[in-house]
C-alpha cells in the first residue's frame, strides 16, 4: 500500500464556486484565473468545472497553450502580458489576449508582424505600484497603442492592493475611472475580494471580473469572513491516515524540540503528512485538523513526513483512521484551508499552491 497521503481535487466544487461568483456580479463576464496551475489544483483537473466561465486568465504562455489543447476556443488573457517579443507570435497563433503594462511591451507590439491584430488589456497602476502605467501616463500609452495596426480592441484594467482589507478600493476605483472615463473599451478591475465584498457596485464589477481564489473555496478576506459566510466549497482536500498511536503520561513530550509536553494522560495519533507534502511547518500546537471527520488539534512540531494530533475527541481512532488536513472529510465535515493557513501565519493561496509534487492527486 502506498503512503496514505492524498490530495483530492473537486471540479464540482469549483463549478459551484464559479456560480457563487457569478451571483455576486450577474451582469459581468468572468475570467476564471487559473495561473499557477489553477492555484495548485491542476488546470486539466478543474477545467470541467470552469466550462461556463467567459474566459481563462493566466500568466504562463505554456498554460495558455494547455487551455487551448483542452479545446477552449474562447478568450484567454495573459495577466502580465508577454515577457519577450517572440511571445507575441504565440499570442497571434493561439489568439491570446494580453495585458500591456509597460512601454517595452508597446515597442514589441509595434515591431510585431501579425495578420490578425491583438486584443490587449492596458493596465493602470492605480496605487499597487507593481505593474502598469500611472494615471498620468495612461492616456499617452493608450494613444500609442491605439495608433498601432497590430492592436485591435483596447480594454482597461487595474488591480487592487486592499480589496480584502480596511483601506478598501475606493481610492483606486476613483483613480481608474477618472483616467479612463472618456475612453472607449471594456473594463476589468475586480479580483475575488472586490467581487465578493463590492461586486454589488456597478462601478466595481464593470464588464469583466477576475475570479481567482473564490473558485478554489478559500475566503479572500479570512478571518473577517469565512468560506461559510461566503458560501464557498473546498476545491481541494488533503487527507491522510493515522500510522501510529501513542499514549502519553504527564511530562511526556512530543516530536522535535519537545515543543509540546502533556500535562496529564493523553492519546495522540501520528498522521502521515509533513512539510515535505506541503503542510506548513509553521503550524504549531493547536492547528485544527479532522480525525475521522471530528475536529481536533495538532500537538508538537510538524516534521518532514509526520504530524501528531490530539485524539481526545476521537477515542475510537486507531491506525488507519482518516485524517483531513484541509478540505472535506469522509463524513462531510469541512476544515477550510484558511484556518490552517492562518495557524501558519499565511493565506490559503500559499498552501494550495505549495502542495508538494510527492503527493498523489485524484479528481473526486
Ligand atoms: C491573481 C490575480 C487575480 C486573482 O486574484 P484573486 O485574489 O485570487 O481573485 C486577479 N488579477 C490579477 C492581475 C492577478 O494577478
């Protein structure tokens, strides 16, 4: 029998979450963001659940190629645009739409020989200060693009720094609209957090929204709001089994560094999952975990191949009992990936993207 660790990907949950996203902005078209191999889930594995999206947004040209190979004939958008001039040839060949965020990308387009002009999304830096033209330089970039025979329609986009938090998006929304108000073209500004929290506002949802994390069943603004609050289903379950049980007495410690010491008799289970599987080592004693679908906690330090869990609420557990690190247990109980991420001082995004290559993956 192989080591019992397993990741299960749930395309039906992805489809459910996509429908949830659509309800948040019914009259907008939805980019399903599948960068980073669909946030670690596997583009091919979630594709069926995303068929009703209006387009796929991603970063790698190879990922664009994979989506075309799956038979997708609709829009595909490169969120960072091209990385070198010859990428434009693939854009022409596969009819990929691409972001334009800097002058070099306009230079490359101006020198590109193409039969069919390209659809581009001109990116504004409205305050994030990573990619894009500042509002002051945006219109001249638009004028340059608009004069190129290589360019077809020009759409407008920006990205929010604080859609999930207290600062909010109003200042960026205002900067975006002020600089684009009289320009003709489609608009796209909302990510998952903006969609869920502000999608009701017409000046936020606009023509397109970019739905990423919401599709995979993690709340973009956890812990302020949870997946239960937003009505999202986990798209990935990481599960394993107990491979040993230990009975501790008061004073006995567990694992590397003796980070946990029992203050009385305690039964613990050893689960076959460690940081080499993508379970974060920063999860200290108290991280939630499901054993046989019953919520309990980890004790002691995460090691490379094992974690130890408190079996007090599941006295019947033994070798072979199911352990759910995140996602949905066999009995239907859900442990949101966000709670494990929070215990590790990170976000659900990082955990799903960091699923380790040694973990077998099934679609279920
Ligand atoms: C990744 C990404 C998104 C999706 O963000 P989520 O928070 O996952 O919804 C949207 N827009 C851009 C430009 C991105 O890079």
